[in-house]
C-alpha cells in the first residue's frame, strides 16, 4: 500500500494533514479529539490510547508502552529501546494504519524533569521526538503511523520534533573514512 493515494491528498483528509505536518498533532478539546478519532477509525485506523496524565515518571510510561504495544521482553525501558522497538517491533497494519493517542500529555510533561544532556529539552519532548522519527520510519514502508497528543494546556508546544539533517553517507560516516 502506498502511504496515501492521489485521491486522499487534500486538506479534508485528516490523516493527510497530520502526516503532511510531521505525523504528530496536538489537540486541546476532548470533543474535537473524539470526532477525529472516530473519523480515523472509520478509515480503518487502529487506535491505542494512553492516559499519559497518570504517568508521574519515565518508568510508568515505559511499562505502559511495553504492555499496550506488545514490545518484546528485552525492551530496555529507556529512550534508545523505545526508538528501536517503536520502529522495529511496533505492528502498524498495512491497511489503514495506527494511531497512538496520548491524553493529558501536559500533565506528564510537567511531571518529568528536563534532561540536561538533551540541551534542556524535556523528557516528554524527547519522547515525542522519538515518536515523530518512528512516523517517518514507518512511512518508508508504506505504513501510516499517527501520533496524537491531547493537552489541557492550550498553549503547549513541542517544536523541532525529529528534524531532518544531512548526514555523511554510510561509507564515509566514520571520520577515519574521510581521512580525519
């Protein structure tokens, strides 16, 4: 299956607009979220919802993700493991797609601390970065993964999720292969 057919590419197609804009969409009003989830479900999307507002720490998030997304037993409950499993082990149907919904994400974002190693980005923002990367990964195989983040805070923002950058080709990736 292609990611989207030509007749699906218009601003009236919710999945098109979400994927066009990076695959991660913010919602504030629960009634709008419910309407859009109903639309996605009618188009064949599977929906997995998380009550992120109940997570007070990283460990709780990892445990619930592992269980709900059927990650393997070796899932390491850290961001590297999340990145690997959300790309390699997450089952995204070839027909329709999969929507991961994170409700009350603003409360989770407030509960977890900034990660100084990540340039002051919050843990919650880094999780969304990993998920946005997975959206792009699954699109390479023609699979539709959407991430929906509901927040009670209408001003919340998460910028620069999974930005694309130019990297060295595989044969020159190591410095020594570029004579450095």
